[in-house]
C-alpha cells in the first residue's frame, strides 16, 4: 500500500454516497482545481460529464491525455465555449427534463425554471440518466454564470441574480442521483458553502521559497474527516496526494532499490527516489539532515536504512551513533538478514552512547550483542594519546583496507548523550574542532557520513558548511517534507513506496 494516492480517502468515500450530492472545489487560479475535478470524474461511477468553459475539448485532450476512458465508461465533454444553442438541443433537454418533473408541481413553472438555467447546464442534464448514478463537473461555475447573467438582459423572462440561479441549479440536480461538482475561481466562502454537501479548498503557497500545494476539507456531510489536510502534486497532469504514513512497524522495512550502475567515488543511497532528487553519496564527504523539532525519528530511520543495507551488501562497514530515543528494534531489525547469522558484527557496529542499549540487549540475539560497542571501549581523551587509537577506528580502517566504502550515520543527539556519559562538556572549543575531526575520519577510511541534527544542536553550526548534501526535514500536518538546501531542490513529501522500494519522494509541483 502506498501513502501516495490519487484522491484522499474522504473524497473517495464521498463519491460512494448515494446521490444527489453537491460539492464545491474552490481555490485561486493555478492551484490544481481542474486536475482534481478530473481525478474525481475518473474515480466516479456511472455516467460522467465534464462541462467546461475555460479550456476547449481539444486542449483537454492535449493537456490530459489520459482523459476519456475509465473502464467501460467514457467521460463526456460539454464544451460551453463552442456550444451553440439549437432548437434540437433544447428539445432534447426539455424531453429529459420532463422525466424529472414533480407531479405535485405546476408543470409550466417547472419547465420555465429549467429553461432559465444556462444552456450548457441544460445540455449536461440531457445526457444524464434519470435513475442511475452520474457525476457532473462544471469548470468553472464562476465563468459560466457570469457569462450567462451578463447576456440575460437580452433574453425574455424574469430577471435572475446569481444566488437564485444557484438555488435553481441545486434543485434541478437534486432530482436525480447525481454528484454535482462546481469549480470556483476563489478561495473565499459564499452562500454555496452552506447549500452544498461538501467543500474542498485547494491552495498554492510559497514556503521557504518553494511551492507547496495543500488540499483542505472543511466540510463533507456524511463522511468522517480523519485528515482535514493533504499535500498534493499535479506533476504529469495527474492529481496525487499524500496520506499520513502508517506506523513505522508496518512499513516495508528492509527493502532496497538496486544500484543501476556503479559510480566510482560514490555510495548508492539505496533508494532510487533519493538518488534522483539529491544525487548519490560522495565518498569522503558529509551529508547533513537537518530536522524540525517535530520530525519523528522513525521517518529518519526510513530514509537511512536503505543506504546502510546497500553498504553492507556491497561489502562495506556501517557505524551507527544513534539517537538515545531510538529503540533496539528500530536500530537492528532492518539490518538483520543482510549477513549470515553470527557475522553481522563484521560489518555493522552500534555505539552505545548512554548505556541503555546494553541493558536493552540483555538476553537478546548474539548478533546484536556482538555488534554493540560499549563506551568503555573508548578511552577518554588524554594529552599525547592518538584519538584514532580505539576499537571503532581500527575496525573502520579494516574496512577501508579491504577496498570497500563504508558509511557512518550519526545523530547529534547521540553525540551529546555520549559527551554527557563521558562527562565531556561540549564547549565552544570542542564545537570549533569538530569539523576537523570529521574530515580526519572520512578521508583515510573511505567513508561517507550522514549527520542527523536538530537546528538548535550545539554542533550543527560548525558542520553544516562541510555538507555536500544538506537536506531540511519539516513536519507539516502529519507529513514530512524534504527540501534540498544543497543541492537546491523543490519540496518533496516522504511517501510509502508504491512498489517494493523502501520509500518514495513525491515532488510538489
């Protein structure tokens, strides 16, 4: 299951409600309303009609090549911009309208009310079955009603204003099991918000100098709104939104996208979507993942484990300096199975920054216990002592000597916990010397390092200038968005993979 879907769950459920139902889609120009309305038509059952007066039927075919067939039903297009009102068309519409007359009403008044509707609406109505589900999208209602009312003085009959015309439209569409969708060119509420059954608002915003698209669901009668906001994209002329990720324990952990071709001097990040968005991981360099305070560690683990697994499968060694908040299973479980039983410690080590992992591993598997590095094995810094004279450094050098690139994943919170455990305060002098320590580790050991840091971490300012890749992760409405600062990229949303890959990054365009 993917968290990237064409339509939010709530809108799919709304389409399944028995008609008549009415909905507004409103938002500023360029926010994706037409693409959303076409996605609604594609997902609808029964007869489907698109009444358009903003773009011609030819333009629709060019811009939305997938438009036309959905299963065995075709989407009919009523092009109001090219439509001429003929006696034959009016006759067909009136014939269809008489089917829906209320026997208790005055037939003459009903017919007069129907004929007072805009001719394109009459044409759309004539194509609908009277007793089976159908869906009509009017794109846009603003343009249609303003054009119609502007020409109204030239026509016989009583004068109409927009509110009365809208009430007439809803009354007529309510005479058959139809889902009526009206597209408005504004994000301001109006009387229609109170008359219709559902309201969908699309927004196109600039955040951190990048485009974000958000869909909001302020109202859907008969539907429980579990998620009122969804990020979405219209890339490829198709509407696609992101549902919240499932619990980390239910995701497809352990999956890695195969490396398409080896590139000397680079590590494969284990995920095709990462490589396409930000590139591969250069050996001897640093990647910084900067976190918003609300970004959960589980999402970071989702991004990190494919690179760790690929490194191990390629013969390299992986060192993890974890966050103290990570649980034992979150650290080890994705790595298990990458090596035969009893051999994981040859290529995978975890530094116990606070002593809690050693306690958590008591009675656990031998592979996990063997790959845990106690802080007792790290001698405290002393004048004249070689800082690389310790178990971890010797182990990493062994991997480099074997000719395989390795990977270090390091949480700044883990380093802070390690310093506290070893009673080493993080002074300004220590922070200033930290970049040199990283460079000394990376170069001779044929490593790439991924540093996961909070923006307010004491060590962040000192290392961000070293980063070849610098990503910023923000938590918004239950989704994690990624912005590339180096290299500069548009925004992406972390989504569950639609296939067997580790995850997807959906570009917001």
